[in-house]
């Protein structure tokens, strides 16, 4: 309607101008200005935004298993929403913490400061975890090391900006099986971020960063016996296993074994395996973990009254089970095929619940992944595709040998991790060596090492702007304050990982190509083959909500998703 009136105004104004009626011309100009101002300031926000991240989901899981999906899960989102078929991460490392942080900040590790799941802190001189914060205490658990907060996340998130835009009156609830997958999406202002603790407890917990005690509804959920019910099950295929034609043989040498199993084959008896495999942690490594999370999400919507007030709420959900399963069995396993067929049902269940609890036309949803995954290198090699295992211990020995040969000591190397080399700055100072020149020596030597594709110094990343190519990904993930002195990139399908199961972390398409789908209020139906970046999600949803972008945002608004 606004477009019609605007068109009418423009035509009338033009005609009146030609008539040289100055008074009427000025009146029409003022009217049209007010009309456009009204259009710009009218914000019809959804009652609820749902952000879904599937841990370790390749884009081709949408197409490979499409014919097996039902009509109300992935297909519903594809059919009624907008699908970006060529969406990628634009940095390394493609890891869980960095992925969640980048999705919700619209930035990369160079800006938001989450540069890995774990990394070497060159100031503290120790290995640290992305969301550990010992200034707070765990809530709802006796398990050690559940003291978490988002303090290492240096920028605001989409969820932070939504709360700020509404004077802190909208709610943000973030849930996941992993702590980092709940803490980082919730941002600094989350009303409640909850993650699952397995071991001998099997329940959702939080920390005193958010609250002093669990809400009654969380306690009630933890006491409902659902986890215990799952642990008594056998994980069997949803459909007859002979119909699972999109995966390799069930019994193959490329899959890991749970303790107590002789072969990595269906069925997997959780009750029998639980004691030797960290008890309730085992549920996370099965599709039942996804189902558990959907039930917890439904409880959160109901008890927090999300989407029921005059402000827009946000529910962040992270499905971690596919990642555990992919690491264990590999991307071509029957376990992965079954996981996605079951996840499709879980999504259908969640969407149906949201339709009733919030209203089909009153919520907006996006679905993406925090990274994808490589096929098991040993399997690819069996098909004559190049790749292999990178021996990290042998590589470290080689680095020490280079240091001894050129500088007469191994003391220059303080740490080697995440394909980065950290120098001992005190040792450099004592030997009157310049960091940049030493880094150049290592780059010249290590680029010739088998399995290394690229080597670059921190100084080069600081002084050169790479617009394209893999070094652009390196630069986007490089944080001048936190990262190492030499950054290395392995060859394709070359991973520091066992011979079984899948992994991730690289800048190659098998790790970067993930789904991005938008659905619901304010989203048009369609698809695009144009390349997009995962960091574009946060500014796109921010634009839909007409709120400020996260303060470190580097992404672009995906205009194609809007009507």
C-alpha cells in the first residue's frame, strides 16, 4: 500500500510542478516526505526469532538425503523459505566456537576474538578454553569446570543488539548440548544460556554469570526422566538399513568404535555401552541428543513465554549431536544418514510446536551450521583421492630441527598449536633476534614440508591485504593480539586426526560450505546460487528487525531474502 501511495505522490508532484502551483507543490512534497518517514519508522517485528545452528552440517546433507526427508522439516523450510545454496565461512579455523561467534556477531576471529575452541594464550603462557571464566560458578551441577561466560567474546551479538534495541525488555534464551554453543550465541546479555552436562548427571546447567539458581522449569525438565529413557534405548536405524543407500557399508574400517563394541555397526546398545563411555555423555553422541534439545526448546518457549509479549524474543538452539556422530563415524556413515533423517523429524516437531505456541506467521527462523566436515581421508585415499594424516609430533620435531640449524637453540619456539607457531619473545630478545626475520626463516623452511600448503608470517598478514584466495581466509581468522607469529595451512584433506571419523577446521569447501536458510515472517520464498558468507546472517536479521548491527559486524545484508 505504501508503494502505491508513494507512486501516486511522485506522479502528482510532477504534474503540479509543471502547473507551477508552488503552494500545492510544497504541500504535496511535505505529504510525501511524511509518508516515506512513516514507512521507514514502521517496524513490524516478529514475536520470536529462532536461530538454529547444526553442528558439523555440510550443505550436501540437504541434497543427498532430500528424497528421504518428510514434508514438514527441512523440506518445509526449503519450500516456504529462502535457501542460499552457495554459502560459506570466510575464515579459518572452521571450528565450533568460532562458527557460533561469527554467526551471531557478523564478524570473524580477527574482530570478535574467538580464534579457536582452545588456543594458546601468549600472555598467560597456557592453553585456554573459549568460554571458561573462573570468576563465576557453575549452577545446577557438581561437575568441575562448568564455570562459563562469554567474556572472551569482544563484540556484541545479534542477540545483544536485539535486547538493547528494546531497552532490555525482550528475552534471549540460548540452549545447546555444548557449553560454547549456548554461551556464545546468547551473547553478553542472555537471560539464560543452558548446556547439557553428561557424565553421571545428565542435565542442563548454567553459571552464575546468568543467574544464582536454575529456574523451576529447568529443574523440572531435568527431573522428567527423559534422558534416562533415552539411555535405555538401542540406537537402531529409523528405516530398514538396506534402504540407506546414500552411505557406505555399515561395517567398514573408517569408523571409530565406542568402548565395548567390536564393530561400528547398528544397533548401538546405549544401556550396555553407557558405563564405559562416560554414562550420560553418550546421549550427546546419538540422534537422541537432538530430540532431547527439541524438548528442552519447547519447555523454554512455554515457560519463558517466548513470543507472547509486546517485545521480540530470541531463542538460539544449537544441535551438537551431528558433530559428535560425525567425528565418531564419518560423513559417509550410515550413522550420519540416520542422524539427519531423525533430525528432519525433530525439526518438523519443533516447527509444528512453534506454529501453535507462537503463531505460524509470528516467528522468523534461520538455520545454518558452525562448520561442515571432511570425508575420512583414509576412505578418500582408498578411492585414489589425495589426502592423509598430518603427523603433528613429527612436524614439531622438524620445527625444532629448523630452529637448531639456523639459530642454535630450540628455545625460540614457545608453542605450536592450531597450525600456528608462537615465538618465545624473551628468548628472541636475549639473542638479539628480530621476530620478523626469524619468522621469515621458518616460512621459507616450512613451506617445503610435506603436507604444508601455505606458510605466512604475522607481519605479512598485518601489512598486506589479501582480497581473495586462501590467505584471505587466514587473514580473516588472524587476530593480531591473540594469534601466533607464523600461520600454516595444510594441504587439502590433510588433517591431524586418527584414521577413523571426520573432522574440520580448514578453509577448503568441504569445511566451509554450509546451509543458510531463512524462514517465516518477513522472508520471501526462493533460492539463490550467489555466493554468501555466514557472517551475513547477523546483519540480515538485524535489518529485518530494524536494529543496530553487532558492533564488530563485517557482513552484508542479504537483500534477496526479503520480499
